[in-house]
């Protein structure tokens, strides 16, 4: 699992999760935003994933 380089808005966490699960990035982002309505540590989990999940390696032929 990697943070996405292509489907990123903040850190690429939702895009990376979407790529690894085969989902659309918009769906994962929407689920995250909707989960923020519920009480819980959603932002802390996002920050933790930002730190723990490495960035995807660059593709060949791209800057």
C-alpha cells in the first residue's frame, strides 16, 4: 500500500487506499468526510496513515 501520487488532494492517503482496494478515490474521500460526522479519531487516523504509509514510487518516464 502506498500514498497516491496521482489521486491526491492533501497527502494521497484516500487515493492510495482507493487504488489498493480497487475503488474510486472520490468514494473513499466521501466516506471519510461522512465518517467525520460521527464521533471518533478519524483525523488522528488520517494523520497516522499519512506518516506510516510511504509515498508511491515515481513511475518511469515521469518527472
